[in-house]
């Protein structure tokens, strides 16, 4: 469900006729991250990098990093959610974009 809403969110951002207010990202986080239990947020974090690498969302680095930060906050854990390889792939993904 989260990733469906994430796809819809990025499609909305890509649509030229959509006018966004300054709360567009806060609204997404409130409706899709803040409602998660901590274990759900952590499970999504674990899947997030692999998911991003399969999609072309390079234009949305700010939004993606902000959503990851919100998921980490909601997961409320210090547990590492990605491997070093995934972290390097994620960083390379945005350097190439």
C-alpha cells in the first residue's frame, strides 16, 4: 500500500498541471508515514532502496531523502536498514541523476 501511494505521489509531482502548496511533502508524510507502526516503517525502509533503484525518481532527491528520514523517525530504531552496497548504490543513484 505504501509503495502504491508513493508511486501516485511521484506521478502527481511529474504532472505539469498540478499546483503544489508548500505542504505537499508534509501531507504525504502525515498520511503515509506517520500512520505506520514502528515495525511497519522499518519493513518499508528495508525495501525502500531496492524499490528506488528499480524506478526512475532521480529528480526527487529532496523528497526521497525526506521520506527516508521520516520513515527512520517512525521506525524508532537504530537498526541498520540497508547494506553498505545498497547505501553506495543509493548515493550513486543521486550522483548520476
